C-alpha cells in the first residue's frame, strides 16, 4: 500500500462568499468572539481586549454588508 502525495497549503485563506452566507458566518464569528471575551473577563485582561477588538472589527464588517 502506497501513500499518495497530499498537498496542503498552510496559511491559505478561503474567502467568505458574498451575501447571506457571508453574513451568517460573520455573525457566528462575532458571537464566538464575544463569548470568548466574556469567558476571559476577570482572568486575562489582554486576552479579553483582544477578543473584544476582534468582535468589534467583525461588527463593522457586518454593518457594511447589511447596509
């Protein structure tokens, strides 16, 4: 049994498609970052701020897509 070569491009980015699918994906990511930020509340201030900033960046993108 031989193993076929498999190619994996590390660091490649798959673009989010436009429209409702993009909005749904971004909303999910936004909620996940907010949850992660609240989970870090009181334990790691820098990590909390990192997740809050990520959530705010996604919120801005969502607002641009919706309007």
